[in-house]
């Protein structure tokens, strides 16, 4: 399975325009620039892929995390990476989870919640069910 994860990361690097078409389903009038080394200065906080996008004058970043299997415990890490990337890049960041494995998609996690009594924070991630689209 590691080979699939690595192959997808190579495709994201070599063909970002095609990947954007796949992710957004249609041609988009966006201008983007890849971030060569999406390193966050905390050990084990490396993003899989980050693209800087200007969409109709709004500058954002798309942060992609590829997962071979659904792991709820990873969502907290993705939320942290999202916040650290926003701070480092000085622009809003949309984090997308790219699920590479087939399965019961409705059970694949994409909402990270923290709750204390009646107080609750929720972070909802965009997700792409890659195997379902192929």
C-alpha cells in the first residue's frame, strides 16, 4: 500500500493541473503555485502537498493529505497542520483528505470534534473518495 501512497504524491507533484481538474470536477479559472517543501517546523508535521491558489482574486492554499485507510486519530494532526500552514503562509488554507482505499465511505472520518460539557468545537475537512471516482 505504501507504493500507492507514494505514487499519488508523485502524481500530485508532477500533474497539479490535472489533479485540480479531478478534485474540482470541472475546469477552473485558478492560478496556482506549488509549495516545494511544505515543511512545518514541528517534527512529524510535514504536509503531503500544498498548492497556493488565486481563485478570482482570492489567495488561498489547498493542503492535501493522502490516506490509505481511514484513521479518526489523524484528524487532530490535520487540524494542527491546517492552523500551522495558515500561520506560515499568511493565507486561508483548505485541507482536503484524499482517501485512496475503497470501503464504506460514509464511515470515513472527516469531522474533528472536541467537546467539554455543552461547549464544542468542530473542524470539518473536505474529502475526496478517490477510489470511488476512478
